[in-house]
């Protein structure tokens, strides 16, 4: 009886598969299915949309330019005691040196540029954004690689320097002159075509940037170096009152620069003279003074054709006023002055 029960129990366990599997089978199954789980998890994480303000990116670039200009201004002041014009010959080298300093102490050491730091931005390698790590805000991702940093320096610092020197050299050698040899003419055409192609590509990239908000220039697009927020909880602090005040003053200054050259002092005096006739008639005691400089003229000249005896001009005052203002009028009768004559003499 006992033998029968033992035999039936052993047969039931064998039939029901009660034999424990080998441990290596679980490990092999995990290694086989783990890549699928990771790829599905990364595909779900990569769907987090992020939008970086285009204004922040443009302002960051503008601030970097202003920072470079400030450093250049201080550098020029250092060499102000040297020979005039000496620094102008090496202006391209100076600009390249300043750009290299900004790159060396910002991008090369994984720090944002001054403009990016003020706008809470940093560079991120877009190619390796979702390869590792857990994504929570969509702003995670490694910084630029050494390869990207070096090519960024070569393109921005070296490329800009070489292009500036090439343009100045071609203009100095007059490559665009038709009388030059054919080789120089062809080189000039190649330079012009490359410049035109780059401007067209930059314009297309600008349109794409305005639409998508990624890669403000071609260099960042080629290197896949995207600007993202450094801190997701930092807001862009902007004083709109200051911006409005700057806009008002800029427009006002441009209006003055446009209107002031159109205003003539003599025409304004002639326009306002009818309103001040009583005052001028009552204060006609100093008729021997020059109407322009209000001093006693050493060399007395008269304005023609009116020849007012009560309007004695200095030679220098009348000559400079007629040369500066062809429509100069006599201060007594407002008649146009066409010539000048020395008092008691002939027309010069």
C-alpha cells in the first residue's frame, strides 16, 4: 500500500512539472527580454515635450556679443598709449582671442556662456539625450562631448577669423577687379558664392528655428548642440518697465536725429521774428555790434544786396555763416544774402 502511494505521488509530481527549473534559464530569459523593456521604457520617456523660449536663446546670443564688445573695449584701453593704428591692424586676432577666452572658460569646462547663464540656458548633446538616466522633466541629458567642444571652437573662433582675414586680403588684393588675372577672379567668385550660400542657409535655419525653437544657428544644428534650461524652476526675470523706457528713448533720439538736420537756426529766427518785433524795436541801441557774435567788428562788412548800415558784420562771422548756410538772410530785413562788401570798399 505504501509503495503504491509513493509511486502515485512521484508520478503526479512528474506529471504536474514539479521539478524546479535550472537557475541559468531565468538569467537567460532576463537577458533576452531586458533590452525590449529598456527600449519600451525609453520610448515612453522620450515623448516628454519641452519648449525652450526663442526669446531667451536670441537674448543669450546678443548678451554674448555685448560681453565680447565690453572685453574688447577694455583691451583697447590697455593699448591706448601705444602707436595709433597699431591695434587696428590686429583687430581680427584680438576678436579671435577674446572669443577663445570665452569658449575656454565656459563651454570647455562644461559651464554656460555669460549670456546663457543670464538666460538660464545650457548646452546639451541632443544625440545622447535619452541613452541613459531617468527622465522626469525632459531637460535631462549630458553636456557636449570633447569632440563637439573642439569643433565648436574651430567653427566659431577659427572659422570666423579665417573668413575675416580672407575677406580683408581679397579686398586688399582687389580680387574682384576685372583687370586682375583669371585665377584671382575665380577665387573672388568662389568666395562670393560661398558667402551667398551661407547666408541663404542661415536664413533657412532661422525660419526653421522660429518654427521649432531649436538650434539658433547652423553650427549648433550641425553639432546637435541644443540649448535647454539649466534649472526647470527658474523663471525669466525681465523688467518690462526698463524695456519700455529704452524703447521710448531710442525712438525719441532717432526722431531728433532725423529732425535736427532739417531745422535751420536762421529760418527759425525768421519764423519767430514777427512775434518779437516790439522787443527788437525797443532794444535797437546796439546797432554797431555784429548781429552774429554781438561784439564790435574789427573788419566791418556789409551784406548784399540790402547793404543795411545798421547791420555791421565781422568778416569771419559773415563769411562762415554764408558758407555754412547758402540761404542765409540778413538779420535786419530777412533778405537773402548773395554777396558781402567791405564797409567803404568793393565786393570781394
